[in-house]
C-alpha cells in the first residue's frame, strides 16, 4: 500500500532515509485518505513516545530512553513539512484542504503533547539533575538536553497552570492564523492576460501550455513556475510589471487582516513569556540572541556590503536590455530585477538557466544531492 511504501523509508528511530528519486516520490501523499492515515500515524507516534518517556522511573532514565527517544519525534514532525508542501504545490483542491486541516491538527497535538507538557518537562528536568549529571554523554547529546530544557522554559512551563493554558491557546491561534494565511495564498486565483506579442521572450513550450480566454488571450496564473518564466525571460516590461503586482498581491486584502491578527497575537505571546517583543522571543534560542543584536548586525552588514552592492548595480545597469529603464531617481524597478539578472548572465557569460537545466535530469540530480548530503553528514 501507499502507507507501507512510505513506512519502509523509516529507520528504527522513525527518521526518513531517502536514497533515490523514486524513494523521494514516496514521501509525498497521493490521496486525501493517505494524508489521513499518515496524520493518524504521526499523532499516535507523538503520543506513544511522550507516554513512554514520562513513564520511565527516574532511576532508570538514560540517554537512550530519554534523549534518543525524544529525537525520534522528528519522524512525526517531518510530516509538517510534507503537509506544507502539499498545501503550496498540489493542484488538487481536496488535497490542499486536507493537508491544511491535518497540519492544524498535528500542530495542536504537538503543542499539547510536547511543547506545553509539564510532565514531559519534569521528566527531562529530573533526568538532567539526576542520571544525566553522571552519565557519559556526547557533547552534542549534552547540548541537546540543555537546549531542550531551555525550550521548555521558553514555552512557559515554569509558569502557573492558568498562564500555561493561555500560552497554549496563543500558540494554537498563531499556528491557525499561519495555516490560514498560507492557505489563502495557495488558493488565490489571481490572473493576468496577455497576447502572444506581450509574451515575447517566453519559451514556446511554456506558451503552448497556457490556457486562453474567449478572446484568445493567454491566461497567466500567479504560481511560482509562471512567476519564474515571466520575471526572468519576458522581454515586455508592461507584462512583467502587471504580473509582478498580481503575484505580490495574492490573497489581498484577505491576508491583511490575518497579518494584523498574527502580529498582535505574537506580541501578546512574547509579552506573556516576559519578552519585550516577538522578535526577542524568536531569536532567544539563536546565536544572535535578541532583536537589538540583530539590528546591530544588519546595520553593520549594510555598511560593509553597500560599496560592493553599488559596484554590482553599476555593472548590471551599464548595459540594460532593450525596453528596460530605471526609475527617475536611478533605481531598478522590482519587476525588472530578475530579467536584468538573466539578461546579464546570458550576454556576459553565455549562461541560460533554461538550457543549463537540460544537463541536470531529475534522477541524476537527486542522486548527486544524496551523495553530497551523505558525505557532508558522514553516514
């Protein structure tokens, strides 16, 4: 069955092991029923792992039944990425809708069973203060344990039950808003139309694949393949401009309200956890640590990169493609950036990514990527 084909890729810890393009294809579900089955499997896996960890007597805790067991949750959280891929890429409405529903369900399960689970936090806290203090842990295992405990504290598990419930609700609300936001973008049906002449420069096989309206005009949907083709290769500036505006305004104004809600809810979450802003909360577990350091880094980087950027801008704009003009203040219009870059690579270095792609068939490319990853991670 489809499920069994997918499950055969998992190792004993539940991680997905892919070694070929054919196996990579098994990762992605083919039917709404398969999404249901895999969601149920992931939910059960999360519940089972967490229950086993919590049930271990303190004196029997060790890195295998604690750290390695928790790490096996990666096999379930992997489904988050798969479901997001389905939402954004699959053409079938039923598949996208099912993926959206399942993603919301799994995120809620993970919030309740892992991120906001006080008993799980207490189990790892006891292990850290007990057997882990004398057990021979690898440096990465020690780091994993320390960071996990910080994550639990950052989630508010040291707070009162009332405060924890509030934080759990805020996290679920944030996840739901994010899911709805992404769904609105993927469900957007915005289009522009163009004549054959207005698609000058676009590959003929791409034009042939487009549908036409009753007036014989080609219909351009605001999806990523079309965006790549129009932005990089269409020689008609007005077509690039119209498409760029339609593409960047997908799900507007619907998503404006959601974005306002998301910003407010994230801020409320951060304040509830003792942070000045969501940026500070989001960066707390990263090397940069807080928003102040991030701003300082970006301002410093801007100063260092500006001279180089101006040099490259001068080179790119010294020989503009026919029909491309800069703004009155000498800046590049946003809908011209991709086209100017593709034109420059073609005329300066004779590089055309459409032609280059012919030398990278999927099977060999995926196999090559797998070899690189295996070498990089030494497995």
